[in-house]
C-alpha cells in the first residue's frame, strides 16, 4: 500500500513541519496571522483544504505550486476530514434525542441534497476522498479482516453471539476487524472486537444487556440506548473499523466500531471496504448486499486488483451448503478457474475460521499459493 499523504490539522503541526510542506495536506487550519516566512515555504504539491487565509495568501500558495480549496458553502459537517469519525462525534447531540445527533443532521442534509446539483456532488466527493485518505492512514500496519453479513440479524439470535465470538477471536489474534458499520452481523463483529480487551465473561454479560432491545426497527431508542449502556459499563473497547454509508438512512451507525469511515457514495464504500481487507473476508449469512460483496471480492481476487489474493470464509455451513449451494458453487468455480481455489472454505467455528485466515493471510509469514500477479491468460 502506498504511503498515505501527511496530514496537518493544527497550527502547531504546521509550524513543526514548516518550511517543507511538499505533498502535505493542511486541513482546516487558520493561517491568518501566522509568523511564517512564505518565501521559505516548499509547497509544491501541497493542498490547503478548508483553511482560512490572509488576503492574497491563497493566490501566493497557488502560484508556488500548491492547491487551495475553500469550504464551498455552509454544510453541517466537515467537508475535508483530517481523521476518521468516532461514534462519540456522530452521536453528538444524543442527549436531546436520536433526531438531533450529528449523524441524523448529516442524514437530513444528504436526503435534501441533489444528484443533479454539481455543488452537492462536489461536496460529497471531496468529503469521501478525505475519508479514503483517512482509511489509508488507519489501515497502515494493520492486518484487516472484513466481516460481512445481513443487517437484520437480531442481537438475541445464536448467530449474533457466534459472530461476536469471531470478532473477539480475530482481534485477539492480532487482526483488525472491518465491517460495513451497520446493525446485525456488522454490529456483532464490531461488538466482539470491542469486547476483546475485557475478560471472557464480559461478552455474554453485555449480550444480556443488548438482548433487551434485540432489533432496531421495533425499538430504535432502546436499540441505541442498550449499546450506549454497554459502552459505558465496559469502556475502552478494542479497535475495529466500521464503514457505513448515509445511503442507508434508516440503519444506525455501528455503535461498537472504534473508528468509523462513513461515506456518501455507497459504491466507493463497498469496493474500498473489500480492498482494505487484505488478510481475508468472512461472509456470514446475508441477503442481496452480502451476495454483491461476495462477487465483488471474487472479481478483486481473480483479477488481483489490489496486489494480493485473500482468503474467503463462508461462515455458516447450513446457509451456504444447504440453503444457498448455488452461491457457494459459483464462488468455488470462479476461484478454481483463476487458480486460487484453496483460499475458499466453509466454516462454522470462530476459532477454526481465525486459523484458516492466519494460515492463508497473504501478508503473513510463510504463506504460499497466493499469486500476486495476473497470470490468467484465458480471458
């Protein structure tokens, strides 16, 4: 993975880096009145995003090879993100009700924006581009495993607990769990990662709390409230990533992801989530969205689009071997055709799943059979 762009989002950071700002993104810094000698600045290739300038400064920086982009009007969020979101940031205003959180406010802006409006499209694209850059910085040095599956899985379902055990086991094995950042399977995996630093019994004790509001549609306030209660009772949870989208306006953003990369454009979010999951992807039961992710992953692996081929685990044999054997057969046929059939398996046990991923992680030591080039010649 290329080295991410250096980000500066404070005056102190700018002064420490001065005068060499080549290739740097300066985000949201008030540059007025700074005691810095512009003539010494090396700014070729630098970007100044959403900064505040003294008269004429933006023009001078541009003349020296930098780019300066303004905030493009008034919107209820930061267009240029220096960091990923946290749940605490998105939940700001929760005390006044779910409709008053920052997440809800941004959702309303998104619903009222227009795909026919060029300014709205530019704002969305710039926001998502800086989220992309923040994700690239986050995953550097992390062995990311994606966990995909349906959003409708209830918290009191046996599969929810099994996925949570999987998320905990992956975290404890040194992997970073990444999900679509929504409810159901996604929440279960992030919750498991959250519980990883705590004693083993915490997972089941917390599940008892969550099960009091098992699904979001029937009890939105309780669903969020029970998760907030768990977070408050067992703080300092483990690290994981949620990658949701404002397209799914009715779904709550994952409450147990320590880092959140929320996008306006769902296609960018979907492809990017699978791309960063270099160490593997686990597919729990799901619907059309999960099936789309399976075939996107198959294409990424078959074409070696991101430099490696990563293991795919179909988690729940009844679902994939009994209820949907055609889906599993199609996946295996595609993988065999392109020479990586050994990277697909079906598994029911969280520990065995982690073992398979560890044995086939393309970034792990001693892994064989992972073709890092496009060797297929028949298509």
